[in-house]
C-alpha cells in the first residue's frame, strides 16, 4: 500500500464529500456579489492576521479587532454569506479531524499547539 496513492484517494474522497460540495456551492453564491466578496476578503484577511499574531504570542491592534467584529456582525446578517461561513466551518472541522487522525498515527502531539 503506497501512502501517496492513499493520500490521493483521500483527496478524491474529500472532494466528493457532502461537506466539500456544499462548501464550494455556497462559496460561489456568497462570492457572486461584489460587496459580499469585498467584505469576505477583508474579514478573512483580518482573521488570518489575528491567527498569525496569536501564534506569535502577540496581540492584534485594537482597531483591527474592532474592524473584524464589525465586518463579522455585517456578514452574519447576510443569509448567503452566513450559510457559506457555516459550510466552511464544517469542512474545516472535517479536515481538522482527519489531520488529528494522521497526527495521532504519526505520534505527533497536537496538544502542545493549544497550551500557553
């Protein structure tokens, strides 16, 4: 059994999963509107910056945190965007679960990533 072949099979299975199909369908709908696209892009950029700052043990500037919260509040009231973000969360959770299975098999301790 070749691990690379198995990895490609897993990638195909992920792409055929209900989570992925729903995620891509809703993403297309959410990004179809120019305003939604601009807000989502800014929201995701700010989320990434927050995660990078947290990983480095730093705090995010207050104005960026406020902007992230403001955009998040706007996005949650848009049904297309809200549905897309929930589908993205479900797909990311699936990927995270799979990564944990692989990490456990490889003997990689992921708990150290969540400890301060």
